[in-house]
C-alpha cells in the first residue's frame, strides 16, 4: 500500500466521522423456519468536537 493510498483512506474516514455515520442491521435467530429472536441494531458513529454542544 502506497503512502498516498493511506492518506486518501484517512481523509475519507475523517469526512465520514465529521458528518456522522449510521449503521443498521437486523439479526434473526430461527429454528426449523420459526423465528425465535429478532434483534434490530442501530448505531450512530460520529466524532466528538469541543466547538459543538453534545446532543444529549
């Protein structure tokens, strides 16, 4: 991996975290085609900055 590739990846990650990223997913556990457990997952990933107030 070249140095320019690393810088591009770091820049992309910085831009994503500055705006925030939402990850969602569903997990279903079943036996014999009978759903036993259904879990919905949602996560907000963002950077913390001192110049912005906390959302909570």
